[in-house]
C-alpha cells in the first residue's frame, strides 16, 4: 500500500492512478494523518471480463470506451500483402474444435 500527501497526489495524479489500476491501494494524508484511500474497483463493478482486467493491469492491453468514431466503417482497410491475416485465420480454424 502506497501513502502520499495531498500535494504530491495533486502533482502526480496520473502516476498514482496507474498504481491503483495495477491493483494497489493508495492512502492520502493531510499533514501526516490519513484522510482517504483510493482503491481499485472490484471486477464486478467494472463489467469487464476478468481476463481483460488482468491483461490491462499487466500493461498488455488498453480497455477502450467501446465507442467507434463516426466514419470508422468508411476508412480504407489496411493492406495485408503477405496474406498473414488469412494464414493465421486458416490455422486457427484447423486447430479449433
């Protein structure tokens, strides 16, 4: 559990929120006395599958808002000149089920 003063928290809020996202609690002090605690939300409160929460905490993925920008579907598709996407899909189909 980390402990920090209000002034330090104000100056480095993003850093401390990163600590909380990683699953650690942060106690906030005012003149050396604890006044509050920032704790990570429980998985049930997030409505996000637990495996995705674990991946985000480890820094492997970023969970987005779920909203797609206007015009997304009209954007040109990226070119896959080597066909690696199709190859991966076909391999997955062979090994699945």
